[in-house]
C-alpha cells in the first residue's frame, strides 16, 4: 500500500514501518532544521512533502524526536518538547521550566530595545500590516529574532495572513501606542522626507525578495 503525494505531485514511495534505531538520522536532522524556523505548528503532511517521504514515516520520525527530547530514549531530558497541537507539530519550552522562561520574558520587558529592534518596529508601524519577509526585504537582514522579541514585549501582534502568499502579517499593538505616547497611528510623525516614494520602495522590495 502506498501513500499519495501532494496534490498534483508524484506518488510517494512505498512505506513500511521500520524499527526506531533504523530511522535515518539525516531525516531526523532535516525535520529538526524545519522545526527551528516555523512560527506555528506545521502538519506532518507538509513536512512529508518537503522531505519526499510518506506521511506515516514522518509521523514516526516526529514521534521519535518527541520521545528523544523527553528523555525516553535513554538521553537526558531537554528544556524543550516537541508537541502536536492544532493539527501540526512545533517545538515548545518544557512546562517544568515555565517559571524560568516567564522570568526571562518579564526581565526582558525592562531592557532597552536594540537599534535592530527599533528599526524593525518602525517598519511595522509605518507599513502595517506587513509580513516578516517584507520587513526583511526593507531592512536587508534576517529579522526572525527581532520579530520574536517585539512579539514577546507586546509591541507587535499577529494580524492575519496575506491574501496572496498566505504569509503571516504583523501590526503594532495598543501597548505600542501607549509606550510611544500616541493616541492613534495617525499621530505617527511623517516619514516621507526620510524615505523614497512608496512606488520606488515597492520596486526595491520586489527585487530583494
């Protein structure tokens, strides 16, 4: 019995369950690499499509990773766990360290924003709702860590998905307005004198993407 591939794609190879110790380590590593960059739970079927493996085998690989992280394979327990939630898989901090993580997040609230954070926050404020990819295109650098920091501090929040590509969009929060002393986004100072016109900026972003 074989599993069908993604819609319109070739059928995936025949799959038979294999012992845990026979699972290819490179497949486990590849799954870990993807899990480190996802912003929301990723379905096993999507991982299977990327890896070119049957969904059943990917589920077994994910289950093995989850057991490994929990220390069930003879290794030490980790500070993170792999869980299946909302129809997908994602890495989360281990529940037993919630207090430590909470203190870290709270302590971070009092720290000054870095220049990178301020620049990213400015892009979100003036271009919202905006995707992470577009922020990176405007700034010319990877912004994953900075976006996570701004989310943790409550300065930005998720604002749905882009209708064209499905990318997650971000916007500023009411807390941002409070911290900036603004009544609304209309009170933001004009930025036009410091930026190229919007058409030029859109063309530049398209070239960078």
